[in-house]
């Protein structure tokens, strides 16, 4: 999982991102929100938006935002761009604690057909790490297909290496691109190009929740862990197995965060997977992890009354989640992150530690000791349950955070907006482990 901030964005983008004067309409919408004219705001939605969104949800969303971002102060800029067949308007919103872009999507009329918050584009551009040696590999675009769905991806192949081991990289929760971009950082790109520089082929791809955001949101009542992660990962395994360049190659799954949590299940479903690497993967149930994150982030500057109320609400929602009968009958409003029962059931039915104990493939568990999203408690759980098997290995790194980047002191959300790269030792340790298999 990402820190609480992106968890909120995940909800918004998952449900609402089906994304003159579009700019005027967007500004007018925000002004109506500020005046709490929710009915008027709702009238500005097109049919597709109105069918999955109501006035109460809009009001709840706007009233919840100050708990995380602080009070709304106003907007400072409005920009537009064309994306495929849609017009996108970005309004920079100033809150007490942060700045966010509220993006609006339009197509053919002046009605809003998509709306979601995203962090402002960081002025610091991505900087490739020094350990990436571009002359040692080549990169080509290749999509992974699951049924009728096609997800853009990138394959990095080391030069002059016959049948190299190949790694499939899996991102964490939310609608991540193939690089797992956040601010100026791209941890999966670091891993992909770093491993390729060391003789290991890599494949990474955009998540279904990014490429097919609208379709995913419309299918939320039947959307689960398989559709978010597992199915597409298995498709990637089969695609690479059929690639002549990897005819005799070993295939490894390297998952980060949610991707790591899912890796044991993927290995259990495919004999073509020869090993898995868990990067900051949670061993605890996801809902327990979420509660830990709330307490940690809210507690950075002491927990106020509103934050205490939010934690209490989440605690009650988790109690419902942990009761199979209550969970089955619960509405999404009664559950964490406003996600439907069907989605949460796919998590409660999956015990990643137990699945990992049963698979035959070797496992490498990697953990940053400064990580507050997935902590050393999870690392120790993996170790306690898996260290009895000599084929498994465990490594932790004192100075690394959730993105496997170096830092000092207590890790905080703002750290993720600072430019950095996955630590080279991670690349070297994964390379050594894979080549030893």
C-alpha cells in the first residue's frame, strides 16, 4: 500500500476517474463545492458520472478532505490538455497542509464525466540512478493481454545474454503506471533498468486500474484481487514463456507492496514461476495495516479530535470486515476506503503467509527498516513462518523507506516527494539471489 494520502487518491481515482469553456465549468464546480452547493454540483455531472455518484457521496467526500489535507484555501491556477479524445482541466487547489490538482474530464459537451485528485506534477524530473548502464540492455514496448484487455508495458533485455533470467515487476495498490511513478520517483523503473544492467531481463506494465479506470469503476461490484493484480500477472508469465528470447529462461515475480502480497498466490497458480521476491510486502491483513498507517500518520503531529473520530470509524469498519456474515451484507459505506464487500472478501479469503508456506518456489523477502507503511513487524512475520525452509532468504536495510530509498530519521509522507532512487544494494542483492537459483 501507499501512505494514507494516495489511499485517498486511490478511492477518488478508482470511482471517479473515467479521467470555451471547460475551465470555467471546472472553476465554477469548485466554487460551488466551497459554498456547499452540492445539488448544483451534481447537476454539472454527465449521465455516466451521475449514475455512480450521488449528492450525499459528494458532500461526504468534500467534508472528509480537511481531515487529511487541511481546510481548503482556494485555487491558484487552471490548465488544460488534450488526452486521447478527452479534454482534461487541472485546477491547482491550495489546502492548509498541501497542494493538489483537481482534474476534470470532458468529452463533447460541458458536462463533467470524470473527476479526481492527483498530486501536482513535481518540478523535479526523474533522474536515472548511476547504477543504470544503458549500453548494457535495450528496452522495447510490449503489451500484456488478458482476454480483450491490453496493458502497455516495457521489456528490458540485457545485451549479449542468451536466455537471461526474466523478472516481472508488480506495483503496489492504486492505479499505478508501469514505473510506479510517485512525485519525481519511479521505483519500478529503477528496478527494471538496474536489473537489466546486471544481466537480468525485466518486464513491467501499467495496471488495469489505470488503463481501464472507467471500466474498472463500473465493475466494482465484481472487482477483486484477481482482476486488480493476479490475472494480468499470470498473463505476463505466459506471454514471456512463449517469447523465443526466453525459451529456456527462469521467470521470477518481484512485487512491491500489494504486488508483493500477491506474489505467493501468483506462484501457486503458475508452475512457470521459478521464484518470488517480496519488496515491502505485508504479512498482516491489509485492514490491520491500514489502521497502523492511520495511527502513524495522524500521530506525527499528535492526534486531534477529528483524527481520533476517523480512527474510531475505521476501527468499527474493520470490525465489520472481520466478521464474514457482516462483511457479506455490508454496503461499501460501512467498509474501509468505501470499497465494496466483494472486493474486500477477496482479501479476507487470502492468507498470503499460508500460501507462501505451501509453494515450492524459493522466496526472497526484502524490507526497509524505516518503512512505516509495511513495517518490520511484517518482515518478522514472514521470517517466523518461512525461515524453516533453507531456500528462503530475508534481508532488511536500516536506512530505507517504503520505496526502498535512503533517508534519515522518522519516515514521513513528504519524503516521497523528494527525488531519489531505489538503493543500489537492493539491485545487487536481487541480482545475486536470482543468479544463484
